[in-house]
């Protein structure tokens, strides 16, 4: 039996899987609020106890975590945890635990995803010998690549979400200056993630607020417009802004949403170029499926393809939204199934 985890800044998924030649079969999964726990170990113990599974029944374990991983250890970006695979294995009485970056784990799911789990924004022409890439906006922004080595994809991690964000239009240049004044610099994650949408909202509404953080990428605006209304939990702000913009309740919310979608598409195109992702770019995370009607409107792909002189290349790359909400968990299980 395999144990997998997808550890995010907001929620953590744990899952039990049966081994299989390619795609492990999920037995059960559980969802946990990440910050309700001091570490992964009590969460694992609670999950296994609830499922009536003894740790000795686990043959392999792989955990995807939102942070940079070095020597099987990661300090999470938006969670005050140090995740050490060796210490977790000892404390939870598990076999060797492998720690992966969460987007690297998601990348492991790409080769086993079924057609019904994908929504193509651009069919393109997948090159059998090409690389692929994954980008996912949620609480933060993650990016990963899949290098094609002798016909087999080898996923690799990046911290591309923390790279510098590049403004493309006069309006974006104005926003870049505003964000730099607040934070000292502007990373891609300051714009392309849930809290990043809040930053864009604060720019379009001129409503920069106090440092009551939603995450290190954004803080709560000084006021909310009528379209958004009252929001008691800061974590609900990105969704409220997106709904206001999509429904046309507030023109400034609509501008914020449009700027967000364009920035997301542009960064996906940047990743496509950096990895020469001729086999496809896959959009994961919780935001893209919720915004599919807006993303299908054209702004995302227009920004993706606006890469002169490489527009002909990016216009042939398949681009798909991952609809499987547990792709990161599945990918971790795929890795545990065949860690080599």
C-alpha cells in the first residue's frame, strides 16, 4: 500500500493507493486544514488511524510539499514547517519517506491523466520527443518541468513562482511600480496566485491596506468595493473578487480579473519557452478550473501566444487545464509507486 500527500499552504491531502504498473489506484483520501497541525506527523497518524491502517502496511511514501526541497528536507514557503523525510519516517513508523516539491509531484501525474481530466485551451501538435511543463496558481504559484529523456518524462522542480515578474503593458508597469513600493520587489507570485489577485484588486481600486497578511504574497485591502461586499475571512477575498469581476458587478474588479488572467497566461507562455514544452503545458491548481469560463474568453491564450519572435512555436504547443483536483496527490502516489 502506498501513502501519498499533497501539502499546500491552505489544505493538505493525504491518500492511500494500491500499487499498479502505471497509475496507482486510490483507496481513500482525506483533506486537512494545514495550519490546524504543528507538523505532518500528527496529521498522518490521525489519517491512518481513521482508515484503520497500520504504518507497517505502507510500503512506500511520497509527499509533495509547497517549498524548495534539498536532501529530502523542505522549509515550506507559506507554512511555518520544516518537513524532513527521515524524521517523519521515524516518528510515524513509516518506511523511507520521499519529499518532493508539490509541483514536481503534480508533474508526475501528467503522463497518467485521462482525457476526461483535461480541458484543452489549445490543441496544438504534441511532439513525442518534446518536454512538457506544469504551472499551478492557488495559495501560491508553482512551476515544474518534465524533461523528455529517451521517451520518458523526468519531472523536475523549480521555484519559478518567486522569480521576478515582468510587466508587459503600460498599465502593468504602473502596477509593478505600486507593488515594488509595498514589497520592495515584485515576484510572479505577487501577481499570479489567489493573494496576487488581491494585490491586483488593491491596485485597480487604489485600496492598499494594512499588513494583515493573507500570505506573504498579499495583505488585506483597506476597503472593499460594493461588488465584493463584506468579507470576514481574508482567505475568501480572491474568490469574492473573481466573482465580482466575472459577474460584472464592478468595472474595477473586472479589470483586476482580466489583468490576472492575462498575467497567468503570459507566465504560462514564459514557462513554455523556458522549457521548450513542445509536448504540452498543463495548468494545475485550484484557480484555473474555477475560472474556466473567463480563461476560455481568450485573454489567457492571447497572452500565452504573444511571444514574438517565437509566436509560431507557442501556437503549436498543446495547453490544457487539469480538472483533477487531486492531481498533486496522484502524482505523489505515482512517484511512490516507482520512485526510480
